[in-house]
């Protein structure tokens, strides 16, 4: 039983109306019909109208079938040398909508850093067009690419009049959002009254990176915004179809790689699917909740020797797996007519997968809709302004104890409608503020509708990343006052407080080199009036470390364990591992992780967290100016504070060591300079458009000078 705080008590009144009887039975149902404006009464009225229409849609709509072909294929950076009619034109009844998602379209270092130019895109687009079903006229509706992740949607010209509201979105899940090798893109469209979002994603690789894949999925699902509209999300789509190289493997925890290969070669699909990681994670309700996947009756789609139907026989000998999948969630009628792979295609180490979905979209009878709308409007006129909204919150204070860097904490508040009419709520900025809350706090949902007697759970999540870290004071306290506004009603104030556990992430380089002990082994109880920085840092000490000891520990681990690792700084680590690295360097404990890639990502996060970049802001312009002149670049470094200069030298020296083993780890100076250029050098003010692109290249060139030339001054 929730203990509610009642702010307004009025005697409930009974009312029977066309609107109330319909709308009050609906709670938090996703819909494409919500139209929310920003102006007082209109805001409430419009939403109530659209909400009532959505609830009564069966009275003025008919179902119309629409056949959708969805394809996913990881093409491994190959050129389109195969005929695609055997992929796109194999069905007796051609589809009305064709959605094709590619992964690893381009594996070149130039495209990896979200520079997003690729000569291969047009080649694949032309090949696709040639492979469309003959005798049917298709129109290219939209396409979107995030480096190697390309999504293309074609629509039959005969149904184009039924298509509207086309929008796109993308989310990069690469390190710091810089690397576009992993992430997702989406195209959303309305067919008749039904909104359909197609997502194409490429999740984290490697057998052991299950939690990283889960997190990639959650990031894409929660962060996807269409055309930068905060209200246009995957969550409020009628249908979401998710295709891609999801990279879930056949788990080797209970079965050996050799056994997996034997089962696969004998076509014992059922035996292998018992150990499928995606099924395991879905059964635990950790990913793709509410999504459906049809029965898998085809062989694993990965990994093959390119040009053959033979499983991988390379030195790595990757075990077979169903990496390539298609799932969907729907609040309307949807049937999967076929789910298959296409082994005839051999150019990649993956086989393409496709699904034919029969969707029932809603078509509006305009005359019937007008009759329903008239009833709704008359009813709203009758009850408008008849009573103020009444609400109760179960609490108005939230305390987050011991928040750790990059570890989310979540707490709920319950909002109940204690009145007799539905009400709308939204969080609004305080006076003179532009945002509703601090960057370290996330609220879901930020606005909504609650029916009489119903309850809305509002979740508050505190998450400290590098961006949020820069907004937190030296005392590491978290304090925020939120304003919960009832439309046409009163405001409620919610207090959020807590504290951030001390960490070396987000500290100044000049402070870290003067900390003798690990930050969480310091005695912080010396004087309650002193700030943590006054206790931790001996600013007057003439003795300072050459570099922060925490940086040395991370780099030393990579030196001992990662010099020969491929894709270092390109593959994301596990959130749990990154937390373990943080705790280890903050307490002087041992670094214990499941993957060296987690330590590599921790290094980038650590460097990115400094309030003042490794190359201080005041030296940023001159470094860009001399980015192609090594002698002048060295001269620019000499003018810097010794601790910043030492960190830069140390990182570049380590990267040169990695490059010296490039025959084994396949490292590339251009790629490393792009990754670290945007971490070591940063503009003080945000840059956009062509300016951002130009300065990013200059930052890369500056670092490149020190990776390809010896430097030890």
C-alpha cells in the first residue's frame, strides 16, 4: 500500500460523459495521436481530444493489410558484387514496403570517427535498386547512415498516398559517442494511422560482451529521437521492427566451441538454440522486453569463410552463432509470414536474414471520424473548467546515497489522480532556468496524462558521466529542486539530493599529481569545514608526480595485457568492468576485468573527464595552427604546465608503442590520432557544422605528428 500525501481534498463528484467514460479507461497507452502544444488550456484540450479519439479509433477506422519485407546483412566492408534479386525479389507476392539494414558497410578508419563519408554507400544503393522486384514501381522513401550502419526504406508508389510523417534518428554507442562502428539508426513513418519505426543496429562484438550488448540495446531504445524531437521516440510508435547484427552468440559457458561447431554442421539447430545468448537474456527480461521473434529454422548466420558456406577456419576459428536477427513489438495486428536466411549470398562472413511481416494498418473513415470528434468536443465543452486537477504524491524528497561515477541509481515517485477528471502533468524549468533538471538527473516520463483514480510511476535516475561531472561542485554534493506542474492546476516541488563518491575521474591533472594516496583512501574527516579538495590536495607541496598515478595504472595494465590486442580503442568495454577499473584506481586495488577493451575505454573516459583538457584551453588555438608543423607543435608543448605536458607525452609514447606492434594488433596511426585528438584537445566553446569537422581534423593531425615522430623533450 502506497502512503499518499494529499495536497487538495475535495468531495468527489459523479459525472457521466462521452469523453470520461472512454478516456478514463486508458492509462499510458502509446499512441501516435498525442498532440501536445505549449499554451495553457489548448494544451489540455488538444491532448484530451486526441486521447479520446485514440480510445475510440475502432469506431471510425478499418484495418488494411500491408506487407513489409525486412532484411539485415553485415557485409563485412565488401563491395556489392552479388545480384540482390535473390535477396529482395524472392517472394511470390512483392512487399509494399522494403526495409534493408546493412552493417559494416565501410570499415575504413576515415569513416569510423563519425566523419560519415563513404564511397561504398552509393554502390550499395544502386545495387539495391537493381535488385527490387520487377513489375512493381518502388520509390526510395528515405535512407540514413551512421558510418557503416545503413538503413534504406523503399515503398510501393501505389501506396505512397497512405504514407506520412517520415523522420529519422541515430544513436552512436561507440566510445564517448565518437565512434560510429556500433550503434543504431532508425526511420519512422506513418502508414495510414499506424506509426512504424524500423531500427537497424550493430551491437558490441565478442562472446563475453553480453552485458555491453544489453546496454547498447537500452541506449538505442531510450535515446533514439526522431528529427531531434524529444517527444518522438521508439516508445510511442505503434510498431517497432528491430533488425541488425545484434552479435549475441551461442554461449560457451555450458558447451564448448568444438561442440557448437559439431551441432551446427549436423543441423542440430534446436540443441544450439538452448544456449543462444539473446534467448537467455530475453528470458531474464534484460533486453527486448515485449519484442517477438519468429521461430529460427535456419543455420547460424555467422561466421563463414567469405565466398563459401563453410564455418570459420581461420586462426581465430569463431564459433557459429545467430548474430543477425529480426524482432518486433506491436500494439496492432502483425503476423510473420516468413523468417529465413539467404545462404546463397557468400561475399561476407555473415549470411543475410529477412522476414516478411503482414501488418494491419488503420485506415480512417473521415465521415465517421468527424461524427466521433463532434461528440468528443461537445462533451469537453460541457466539462471544461468544471474542476481543478487534484493530485497526490507519495513523497516529495529523494535522497541518493553514495552515487558512483558511471553507475546509475534510480528511485520512483508515485503520482495519483485523486480528482474526477483526467489531468496532464509536466516538469517545467524553474524561473530563469532553461532545462527542467541538472544534467546528472533524468526523469521518465517528463510529461503525461493520469486518469481519475489511476497512478503514474515517475522514475528519477541519477547518472554521472563526464558531461554531468563538469556541472558538479567541488563538494561533490547533488542538489536539485524540480517543479511538477499540473496543467490548469498547481505546482509541486520535489527535492533531489545526494552525494558523489570520491573518484579520480573528473579531477584536475594538477590536483591528481599532488595526491599522495588513492583518492578513496584519504582521510576525509580531518575538518568538517574543509572541502574535500582541501583535504585531498596539498597544493603548496613542491613535490608532484610526473603524471597521475591513476593514469599510470591504467596504461600499465594495457601495456601488460593489451599491446597485441586487435581493435583496441575501437571496441567498447563492459559497464561492470569499467566500474571495477574506477574502483581499483580510486582505492589502489587490483584491476580485475573480463576484457582488456574495458580498460582501454576507461583510459579514454579518464582523459576525457579532466575539467581542463590535457592540452589546456589557452594552448588549443596555437596547437591547431601548427597541426602540420612538427617543430612548431613541439614548441607549443614547451609553453604548457609540466603536468599537462607530461601526460600528453606519456599517452603519445604509449600509442607509439602500440603502433610498433601493428603487424600483430593491426593498429593504425590515423585511427589512433582521430580517437585521441578529440580527447586530448578540446575547444572551450562548442563547435558545430563545418567548423567542428575542420577542427576535428586539425586535432587529429596535431596528435598524428607525435605518433609518427619520436618526441622526448
